[in-house]
C-alpha cells in the first residue's frame, strides 16, 4: 500500500490531490520479494515516511515492503474526500458508485481511530 501512494491520486482532483494522506488503522508484517530495480523503489513520494523523495536521504524501502496496510483511509488534501482501505485494497470509487451505508458503517466501526477530517469529510461523514 505504501508504494501505491507514489502513483495514487484523487479521482476528482487528479494531480492537485497528490499525494493522498494515509491513516493506518491496521497493518501486518509480510515478506515480499524485492523489486529488481535499485532503491528508491518509488519515484516521487515515499508513502512509508509520508515525504517526497527529494526530502529523504536513505529511503527505508526494505521496511516498506515488509509491511502491508490492511485497514486504513486515504484522504485527498485538496477536496477532503476519504477513501477506505479494506483488506489491503483502496476503494477509490466516484461518489455516485460508492455504497453510502457501507461507508458509514466503516466510519462508525473505526470512529475512535480516525481524525476529524475523515469523520466529517466527503462524500459523507458521521459528525
């Protein structure tokens, strides 16, 4: 998941919503094969550190590949839309294709672990 932050952008704001903010609720350790290219594995943004690569001296690519975000939320810093991560998969659907009841159930389940910007964000919130 961390490496995908290097390429993911808000479906509404596109590049203006890059990089998305990541809030991790649950993660797990995994052992993955290392990519064939040299470090850094990402091109522009290190999702593991939440920093642009130009601001990172020695990116922790090995640690990044050894962790997987199981549950979390991605937030567009421009429009405030939030997208759930469920079973390691970001659900980045346009508003009209999202299931409002499922999204609200997700928010209620994790309300104590999420920041205000998610709980009152778009397309709907619980505050």
